[in-house]
């Protein structure tokens, strides 16, 4: 372990602490309010990662006074931050000088029983992380597959399961790759980003409250299904916490979630705000450019046969004739915390 990481470990992580966040550089965030990981503990065969879910948040908790269960995208983000932390602390991947570009290749998250969490806020979670696979090139570690079991602090409530595959590339090699990609796509080497026109999608139609959180520019429906275009607003303080040269995985997740929720709402004539994402799985194939339209195509969602009213969605994201990513998502009517008897009854 590097001296820098050893010092950070001694200073901030005596174990599974919940009283402060870890250094933001360990989880690749620029803003302190976007860090959810609060500590970690290395065991011989796994790493335990502590996190605190916020009571209110501009993107993940738009309904702070309602008794809503933790959002799957927020739990996914906690696990994504844990990936960085484990890579840097357990596997000595350097984080000084922002040396590497990390790329998510596969993502799976499924909620288990979050309604069994105590309704008190904030929610304290522990993600038990094991390494499923490692990959090396020339003796140097270049990729990991992480698997997570997420529980409440007591370990009694199974909240979610997640799996992620991520690679990292030296920044110099990444820049050369990106220049070659953009020339091959007949784009200027210097990424310019497209000016965003006013969108036609309302927050209400995709289960959002804040119009600034809408990640879709358009949504249309025809005989083949539903179609949309991503709205990637570089000014968004959460989705783009720091500068990046492509539309990365979590933005794509938010856009596909919004399309799936909208499609479910239209298919079953339900309010979009009363729907939630129960599971998501994605495969990221190529880099999504800012200055090309990023299209989403979703055939008509199908029922799962589950009594909960779940619908399954298969979404393809593409730019021109190039596949960017593929998602499979499950949506359902939103679950809530069971009613507790009033004190004294």
C-alpha cells in the first residue's frame, strides 16, 4: 500500500465508521456533498465499506419528507464509490495526480428488502465487497470485478446486491485512444459539446420533481416502442460533479431509468412518480460522445408474471449505427415502509 494511502487509512478509517466521509479523492468526487462512503475495514477475504445515505439530496432524494425507500441509483453510486476505494486501498492503484481513467464495463444492481429498513434517517449501510475476478497486463493490475452484498448497519436487513466490472487506463494512453476514436467518428479532437436546446420532457412524466434532473431531451412512442434522446447537461452538479470527456455510465443509467419509468407509466396508466426501479443490468460497449445525439430505443415493456406489477425493459443506447450500451431494467409500483403502530399502542 502506498504511503499516501496508508496515511489516509490511519487518519480517517479506523474501521467501519459512520461519523464522517472518506477523503473525496478516494472515491473520485470533487464535491464533499457527493461522497457517501464513510469508512472501510479490510478482512482477509473481503472489504467492508460503510456508507450513509442522505436524508435529502438534489438528485437521489427529491421527495425528502415522504417515506420513500432508498433509491437504487443511490445504492449503485455507493457501490461505485466503494469500487474506487477498494482499488486504491486494497490493490494499491495510485490515485495521486489523477493518473488513471476508470471505465465501467458491466453493472448489475438488484434491490432485496429495503422496506425492512427502519424508517429513521439517515440510513447507515454496510457493503460487503468481494473480488470475483482480477485482470493484469504485464504484471500490472488493470481490471477488477467487484461483488457487493449491501445490508443495514446491523447486518439484519439485506438491502441490495450489486456487481461491477471496471478497467483503468493510464491518462496518456486514454488521451491517445480518445483522439483516435474521435477522428474515426469524424469529430474534431477537441470535444466541444452540443448546445442544449430546451427539452420537451417534463419532470412529472419521468418520475422526477425537479426539471433540472430530467436526463432526456425527447421521448416518443410508435408501434415499435419508445424512443428518446439523452440530455447531458454539463452544468448538473451531481451527474457532472467534475469535468469528463464522455457521457459516462451513471448518466446513462439515469436516462434509461427515466425512459423505463415513463414507458411503464404510459403502458399501465400510472403516475410516473409512483414507480421505482427494482433492478438494472448494463453492458457498456463504446464511449458515448457529447457532441453526437445519444439515442435510446425501448421495445414495448413486458410483464414478468410477478404479482407486484413489474415490467421488464430492454434498452439500447446508440450513436448513429454504433452501439454504446445495453440495459435491462425492471420497474414496479413503488414500495414504501410498512406502517408502524404509533408509540404506546
